[in-house]
C-alpha cells in the first residue's frame, strides 16, 4: 500500500517558506484565525491540484493528527479544511466528509521539534495508535497534518495501517513539507517558536479573540519556569485557568514530575478560588 502524498508548501531553504513563519508560530500556539487560513488554503490547493481532475467519488474520511485528550494544532486546521472541502464536494454532488480519530497513547514529554530523524522515530516509536477499523471500511482516508519534517509520524500511521490490515486508498495531506535533506529537522522548532519565544508572548494570542487550546500550548505553559508561570496565570481569566487545569488532567500531565510545581500551583489556585466563591 503506497499512499498519495500532497503538501501545499515545499520547504527547500531556510529563508523563504512560502508562508509567514510568524503566522505558523501563532497557529501552533492556538490562533484559530490562522488555522482557518491554513485549512482553507490546504483544501483549495488540494482541490485544484488533485480533486478537480480526479474521478474520486467514494466516501472520504478525514483524520487529523493523532492525539490523546487535548487536540493538536492540526485539529483546528482540520476543521476549516473540512468546511472548505465540503463546499466543493456538495457543489459537485459528491458525499461530504466523515471524520475519525486516531487515539494516541503518548509516552514522552520532550520537545519533538528539536530532534533529528533518528531520535524522532525512537521517541515516537513507543507510542501506540488506535482507530476504528470497521468504520473505515470501503472509504478513502485523508490523514491530515500541519507539517512533514522527517516523516516519523507518517511512518507510525502507516505502521498502524499495516497492523490493522487496512486496504483503503490513503492520502497524506500536509500544509508544508521539508523537501531539502540538507536542512536540519530542528527547522520545525525555528518555525514553532518564530514569534512565540516566551510564555508572556502567548498573552496576545490568548486574548486576541480567536484562541483555541491545543496540546502544545498546555505543555508549554506547564513546562515554563515557575515565576513566569505564576505571572502568566495571574493575567488570565478564570475560564482560561479552569480549562488549562481540566485539559492538563485529561492528558495526565498531573503525573509528570517536571510539570508538578506549576500544576500544583494551578490546582491550588482553583481550589482557593472555589473556596473564596463559597
């Protein structure tokens, strides 16, 4: 089984990406407005470059990048990709998209974007991916991700496909793809942190009116130094703080030692807040 691979942008140098790296950084840290732009652009590009000339008429299932409880940034982009794709499908009398989730058991907390290809695969290789095989029967699968750097995630998805003995037609769709092997994979972190370099930089995104939580931002906040964490938290709304706590629990971040100081402060903050309200 050989998947069809499509990427909207091909990264072949470390200067000109074809997209704004500040936008990409904001996207990775929860800017839903950028996610909307990226998702629509990816759908438009894929329709123009492939679907318009394709005889594809089977039911499409779009599957965002694997996650446990907190969605990744790709999930927000996926929403707008699906909306835009559905417009085209409906206009062309084709069945609109269905969705499925890859359930993921994560075994690490390291910053994946800083690693080389070998270390990435070694790290992610301990994770487990699960999907509803019966739901996918006789359907075309679109696996969606924001960026392909070394292909480690793709290898894990294809490993899952093999283990589940899926015979579906498979498409791997990316907003961007690194195509120059001479560029170190840590260019991913260059893009991730192009605008968001400290936890205080998150404030503009969080309060910009288009914020949505994702795995990266929760981990980033819990992992920053305590003084910065305390200062950042004091500037946030109660709703934000409660969401941060609930999402942290959902991904079992309360069990990670390196997050414990910040998490316990977060927990006590909410406990004291509830007490004061009573």
